[in-house]
């Protein structure tokens, strides 16, 4: 396979390493966008469908890397990503590596530093959609790392998501953004599921609740900017909606759950956080004060 890395940068050649559900969706997006696309996977037959659409199959990692100025990696874990790239490390010099593999910030740092040592430019991306969402105008991918890579390949990156943004020159930032979104999501979903269990016990359908309470539920997100501002400024005093007013409501929720035999772990956890903060003298503070519990800032000198 010849080196096609000098392809016109308006539609530069792209290599996709890793052809699972997500990797295949990424390669398809590049193909549909008119980019010469080379693909490689440890299990070769996973490339068959993409080859039938016009992709070039690389027989080796070296061929895959040599084929394109942009090497996209989407595999199961950064250990696997590093192992694959290390097998042909010398071929990476002068190329751009876009790592779309999930992992921790420490793992991403290790891959980024290693890639730089090989003479490659590194960009990390955190995909915030499932495979069928790739290419959707509202799909989000957070990027962090080399701005030069982001700028050069921006038209190609937009094929993956309509909402592509470089949030930092630190490749760890997208990972933390992704975790923050997921953490917020899981907290919200768990809260809703507990609420649905409580409603169901009374014979009230969750769908009916959402119809009647849409305005109240939607308004919850409007509070996040003020919470964020209080955290960023480390100023938590508030005139209305202080923790002392949350306390009775959380107590009621715990008692109601207990009386109905509904699992009370989630509201009981919240009650413990609020009660502790109030006992520590923060009764007149915003809910944002509970950040102290998660950061352990109250234990810092």
C-alpha cells in the first residue's frame, strides 16, 4: 500500500484503527464525507463492509499508519491503543494521532506523552454519543490537545459530530468533561428512577408525572449555572433556597420511601450530606456548599 499522506488537505486521507461498533461508524463518516479512508482491525473480516463501501484495507498497522496524515484510534482501552501504536512507533513521526478511546485522564496523559516522543502530534477526543449518532448535527465530541491538529482537520472532525469543540490544549480535559456529563446524567437518572418507584407504588404513571411536572423538572437545569458560579467563586451564602430549607424536604422523602418499602439509600445519602453541612454551620448556604463533601476541602489546611 502506498503512502497517501500527501492527499489534498481539503479532504485528507484518514486511517481508522479499531473497527468495533463505534470505529466502524467513524470510518463510515469519513468515507461518506469523501475522505480516502484506510482501515485496520485485529480481526480482519470486520473491515469487509467498509471495504465494500470504498475503504482501503491495511494488512498491517504499519500500512495503516503510513496511509494517512491523520491516524484515528478507537479501541477498547488505552492500554490496547498504546500497544497497537507501539508496534509501529517509528512510522508515527510527522503524523497526527486522534485518540478516541475511552479511559482515565492519567491513561490519556501517558499516551499523549508517548506519542509526542515519537514525533507525532496528539489530539484526544471524547465521544458523547452512541455509534448511530455519529455524524448527527447535535452529536458532541470534546477535543483536547494540539490546536494545529484540530484546526487542520476540523472539516473532517465535523463529519463525526455537528458540535465539535476544542476545549483545551490539555488532552485530559475532554476525558474529565465526559466524566462530568456522565456523572450528572447518572445522578439525574438515579434520582428519576427513585421518584418513579415512589410514584408507581401509588399507582401513578411516570409518564403522567412528567406531563404534569415538566415545567418543574425542566427548571432544575436552570439552577446549574448559579451552582457553578458559587463553586467557582467559593461563595455559597444565599438569600433563598438555603440548605436549611432543603433539610425538611429530604427528611420527608426518606420517611416516605421507608414507609412504602422503597429503597431509601439515595435520598438517605442526600439527607446525610445536607444534615452534616447544616450541623457544620452552613444552614444559610446554597446547595453548592455540598461540593466540600466531594472535594474534602473541609479537611484541607
